[in-house]
C-alpha cells in the first residue's frame, strides 16, 4: 500500500501529537535532527519540520520531501490549503490546473487552495523539495 502525501502528513502529525495546535515561535531546525518518515513504497521520504499556529493565528506546516526518479507523492488532487513548494534539487514536472511545467533547482511552485495540482520527479536523480502549507486554524 502506498501512502498519499495527505496520508503521510497525517501520520507525521500523529507522530508529533500535541504539537499540531502549538503556537510557533522563532526557532532553528537542524535537518539531521528531523525524524525521517519513509513512504510505503520505500522510495519517498519526508521530514516534518514544524506544524502549528503563528503568533498571528495562521496555521503553518512545513516538511521536506525527497522523491526517487519517476515517483509522485500522489496523483493530482485538490488540496484543502495553499502550498509553496521550493525545489532544492532534481527536476519536477508539475500539473497545475491542467497546465504542465517542468522545473529544476531553486524553482518554486504555488499550489492554490482547492485547485487540481500534482507533481512527479521526471529526472534521473532524487528530487528534494521544501513544502510550506498555509492552513486554516480553528
């Protein structure tokens, strides 16, 4: 069974129980200290950086994902939040509202709330990218 990015995020959130509604304050996060979570297929890894609420009341989540060549975190889907994806290394092909773009290192994807979006690694090396999600907080 392969986990979608949303399912993987839920697993990561459960692992960090109690932190979901924690208020975020200025902090540094060392990459090596972030727990690594491996997808069911063993080809996708993700590291939760933080999940909480800003001092201004905005839900904010960040994780770092690495995809093997040919892999996608999930089929195109409608996310219940806005996301900014910054590509660190590798090449992603993003389908954004039916339009396809190919992007490499230092490129940015904006995935808008409830729009049909998805991406996959079309390169020959692993692709690593940072995801910052703006979520509603109740």
